[in-house]
């Protein structure tokens, strides 16, 4: 029996496949995360993320400039202080002369409004215990005391020139607290890219090296359990009610169902973060010749897009933007 209906007709040539493609990636959909470290003059390689570095203040400016020229939609900045500067409350993450705020100020001066600058608003890079918040007398992460710190941090980042703050600590009420704090400080125009559904993930492993994290233990009392889906929708409702401007799911590839769920419910833009472990897995397999690196990168990014994320944070943003132009 010869079939009458033949879906293969629409796959016959690259031109036909291009015409009928349901999803596309554009450079402007991609956001480049960068690490900037205090006290270094030359970029320092991150061994578990081949091709990614801790930048110096000079090299981060060059990397951001290159990304913007490649057409990426934004740059997300993480700060890496010197070990001596870490303390229990992450003070150097709030200080105007801390590495993150200095980098933000320089990048904003360089780039103005030609890109969207985003800041990681979280304490873990800056605390000596490596947790995303401050601890109470029992050593537990103190939600409400942490909120006060996040507000100070967000206001300092806004003062430094960030366009968006990115609270990534999964504290309850973080979006509402930061919104109120920014507004009270005259930063009504600074938006909140909320880490809405951030899961406790083994795939953050390489990031811990990237930011020289001091964490021992885990983040399971604040990040979500991988078993849960409904809980992400509850977090979404809260973040939307609290005033999130963009909502994010993280990690991306192991949580594409969550990206889809959030995309169906959210009436704000949805982002997804292709994290360090996702980068390193593809990089390692490609180094061994087991997969076609560039094809795997593009396929992974397109899958995140197809799941419903309009914005994709990826360490390949600049390179992929170059291919997509
Ligand atoms: C916490 C934070 C983490 C990442 C981004 N922000 C790590 C964590 O929660 O342990 C991970 C990013 C990545 O793995 O690429 N400030």
C-alpha cells in the first residue's frame, strides 16, 4: 500500500526544512554568563569547563564587547572575590567596590544601553560557608535575614548600572522584597529576572569551581527537589504576584518539562539557563570525539527554545550567535 500522506515531503531539502521550521534561534535570544574574579590580571581557566574562564576586569570588558558585537541579547555577570574577602554575610557582594559591582559599573559605562546587563543577586560566591544566604545560630539558612541582604545587594547592583537583577537563592519572598527595595531606592526601572524554578542539581558541579565556592553540604533546604513539578507552578504564581519581570527555569536540559509548564502559564518572558554541567557534558563528549560538538550545541539550544524558553542563558552564547547570524 503506497501512503497518500507523506510527511517526508517537507524534509526533502535544506530550503524546505528551513521554510517549515517551527522554532528558530536568533542571537538576541541568547545571554552570555561571565565570571569576573578579583585580584587577577589575566583570565584564569576553569578546568571543569574547558573554554570558559574567570575573567579579569579587563578581559570581561573585552568578552562582553565581543558578545554584544555578535548580537547576543544580554550578559549575566557573576563575581568571584578573593578568598580573604569572603565572610559569613557576603559583605563584599554588596560593597560598591566589590568585584561584581565594579565590573557592572565598568560594563555599563562601556556598553550603555546597547545590551541588557544582568547581575547574579546571590550570596554564595561571597560567603565563607558558601550558602546562598546568611545562617542563623543553628547554622541554617535564615530566609528573612537573607532577604534584607538581597535587597541591599540588588540596590547596590542597580546603583552600579545593571539593567536586571537576578535573585538566584530561592528564598521565599525574594522577588517582593527586592522589588520594594529597588522602588524605594529610586530604581523602578531596574527589572527582576527571577530564578523561579531552580532545582538542587548535581549538574552545577563545574560552577562551584568556576566561582571557587566554599560550600560543603548542599542547597536542598532552599532549591527545589528534582522530583517536583507542581511546586514549580506554585513558585511561578508567587514570583508573578511578587512582580517578576522575567521568570527563569534552571537547569535547562533535565527540566524541559518544567520549561514547558512555566511557558504555558507565564504571561511574562520565560528564560532557561543551560548550566555549567550541561556545558561540560557536551564539551567532554565532543573532546572524546563521541559527538559532533557544534551540532550538539545547536540541538541543545533549539530544544530549550522548543520547550518554551524565549531567552536562553548559555556559555556558548557568543559562539552560537556567530553561527546564527
Ligand atoms: C547560585 C548560582 C548557581 C548557579 C548560578 N547561580 C549555583 C548553585 O546554585 O549552586 C549555577 C550556574 C551553573 O551551574 O552554570 N548563585
